[in-house]
C-alpha cells in the first residue's frame, strides 16, 4: 500500500544517501521498482480448481497455475488440511506435514494390497544395484538389521 | 504412459499413469526425451521435504518435444525440441519481471517461500515432474527454450538446472580476480560451480567432499584442487591454514541439507529432523570465509529452520547470497558458453538408464555407487 501522504519526504535528509549501486542482489535481480506495486501486477488467466488444492494462508488467493498431482485424501489428507490452517512460519504447519507423509506411505501400502498388488519393496528400494556394486556393505547392513531385530524380539519376549 | 512414482522414503517405482492434459490456456504437453536425477531429488527420495505425497512423479530436469499446446501459447509449436528450466515462472509478476524466475509468485499456492518447481513435492506447487513419458508444462511461453539445432541433447538437458545452478553459485560469490574460492560438495552442482568459478578470474578453486572418486573427477573436470574432509582433523582449520590463516575470499555451499561431517548437525537435522537437515557445510562455509567475505548458498535446505553460527556472520561481516537458480535469466549466456566449447556439461554424465529401471537409478545415485556423478533417465526406447 502507498502511504496516503508523502510527509515523510519532509524528514531532514530524506533520501539523501540513497545509492542505487548498493544492491547486493546484482546481477540476480534487475531492480525495477515494481516491488512497490506489491501484488498489483498483470496476471494470466486462472487455472480452474478442479481438485482440492491446499494453500498457504500467507497469500490472499490461489496462484494462476498450480499442480494437481495428488489431492489430499484419507487420514493423511486430514492432517494436511490441519497443517494448512497455519502459516509457513509455524512448526504446526511443517511437523504435521511430515507426519502426514509417513502416514501416507502406509496408506500407499494399503492401497496396493487393496488392488491385490503386493509391493515389491526390494525392487522399489533398488537393492539390486547395492547387490551388484556394494555387496559387502549390503550384507553388513542386513546382518546389523537382523541382529537388532533379534535383540528387540528377545527383549520383548522376556518382558512378557 | 510410463512414469516414476514415489511410494515413501527410499521407495520409488515405474508405473503406468494417464497422460497429462492441458489445464490452462498457457500450458504445453511435452513428450520427454531425456530427464535427470538431481541431488535435489535425493532430498525428496529420503523423505526430507515436507508434503511429498505418495503417488507423485519427480523430475525437474528434462528436455522433450512439444506434443500439444494450449490456445494462448504463441512462441512454441508442435514438434519443437525444447529444454525446460526447472522453475515454473509466469513472466509477469514483479519477481519474474526483475529476473527472479526462481521466485515466481504465480506458480505455487502451497507456499510463498518457494516458487513452483516441476516434480518437487506439494511444498513446491504439487506439479508432476518430468521423470515420465509426458509432462504438463505451465506458462509454456516463458520457460521452455528451443534447443539450438547444433546442440548435443545431453548438453541441453544439463542446461535445465546443473549448469545454471553451478554458474549462479559462482556468480553469487562475487568472485574477484585473484580470489581463493572454496566449494563444499563435489556432486554435479559443486563440480559445475568449480568449473564456472574460473569464468570470474580467481587464482585458486578448492573443492571439498569426502568421496574420493568424486574428488578425483572434480580435479580433472574442473581443474581445481580437491580435498577429502574425512582426512582432515578440522576442515575449518585446514582451510584457514591453506589461505595463510586469513580465510577464503568466497565460500560456496553446494551440499545442502544432507551434509555429513558433524555429529550434532547430523543427529539434529537428519536423524531427528529437529532442524531442516544438517547444515554442516554451511557452518563450515561461514567459519572458513574471511572477514567481510561472501558465502554463496545453492545447497537446498527445507523449512522451517537450520542451526548456523549466525553470530559469526554478524561479527565477521559476512554477506550471504543465496537463491533457487533463475535458469531462464542465465540461459543465453550459458548456451553461448556451451556452443563455443568453453563448457562441456555432458562430460558430467556417467550413467544412462531406462525409465523402467528408475528404482535402481535412484539407489545408485543415492548410495554413490559405481562412480556415479550424473544419471540420465531415458523415458522411451524411441529416442
Ligand atoms: N539452488 C538451486 O537452485 C539448486 C539447484 C540444483 C541443486 N541444488 C542443490 O545443490 C545440492 C547439491 O546437488 P548435487 O546434485 O550436486 O547433489 P549430490 O548429492 O550429488 O552432491 C552432494 C555432495 O556433497 C557431499 N557432501 C556431504 N557432506 C559434505 C560436507 N559437509 N562438505 C562437503 N561436501 C559434502 C556429498 O558427498 C556429495 O558428493 C543439493 O542440496 C541440491 O538440492 C540447488
Ligand atoms: Zn536439479
Ligand atoms: Zn512470476
């Protein structure tokens, strides 16, 4: 917003030392002064909103284009909707989103099973290339994971 | 069509998906001919970027052939071979108008801190990416650039991100003739930054990493000095000493949020996610640069914050310069550097893998196996 009067220009020395060369963003930014027009610039047409789009509460309206790749759904979608009630400044925006991502992974597995498709996790993790180029490392890791799980199982049994 | 599909951390697969459609009059649909895996994709692959939804397709470095255009597209025609900058930019907002094409205000409703990026989570706009046979490209008159007829297609695909990012990393360093420049990270970005640093006239370019084959590659490709930080007791002291106990003139972070080398940073940033990744390289950059020096950052950090020695930035009077690369701004100059033979982007490519084997391709790059520097995915046997 432009201030309604320009009295500030009467402040002694106003603008005296302004130096257009003092611009650390050069040459990244070609300073035009347009920044002072804020969000009042010419825009493209609006992409129709055909799926649910969550949006940052730090802007008044949706952007003219946006991705429609995976609309929020299921339990993870509920968490994402909650997250978007809070600004990008807040942990309560980002932490729920990470939580939603992890839940979404489980939803992905369930979705696979529902389709009668057993996900080939070994293939998805690309372990074939580890086997080919880093066999010793892969075996070391497998042994470590097996040992750790055996210890956990035995601890669990003893508690019972 | 065939497309890469994210299933959760460290799990991706190739699936059949519907071909994307025009959703906006300025869209184009591109048939992808080449697409790369980037260090930035690894942050998604490792589950480090919030709002990375299962089922999405990654890929922000791609070239292709224009297959279909929306009614308002004027500069492109069907059949054009194009390279597509990774940023989605409207060309009209104040940021685009001032050359900040990586900071467009009309391409990402999900966050205001970052512009739209192809295939880079919903935090960057929720666009499906180019690791697929086809991709929707918004604002098709702004980003996509027709590939010069004489240009090698492998060079073209690296102009979508790696070359401009390496160049901008060096450019933001404000390098002066005779300077000593230190680059952290010998991945494709760091290696390209080291190569591009020479355009600005330094007397020494030093690259730091802990993977020997990458250091060796960097030394040959970028004609720079290369050192392994695992062999140093303290990288900051090493760099002070090698600059006559003065500090480097310019330090450049080409590592980002998955840095190694500092237990506290790793634990808080990568194991527990209490900060947005480990800021080890950035910390080293701040502490190794001279007083009044410049730190340039292209390494990617997630939201919301990272632990860096800010007091030292103040006390040493350091200038920090950082951004997502404005690919479009730099293309004319970089196309010239490539066409004149001064830059050899395709020299970074070590692997070429069909899109069907995307799971293996990600693993290979993520685990730095088989001396991998840069991987190109080929979506279909036709090209
Ligand atoms: N700003 C942008 O526009 C932009 C564009 C592209 C990539 N990037 C970012 O640049 C970074 C590098 O990308 P890349 O493709 O080269 O990735 P990469 O994973 O191939 O390379 C990163 C390198 O850093 C090394 N490393 C780890 N910890 C280190 C440390 N403490 N000091 C020095 N080196 C260390 C790794 O061993 C690796 O070789 C990523 O964060 C990526 O997201 C930013
Ligand atoms: Zn990239
Ligand atoms: Zn814009």
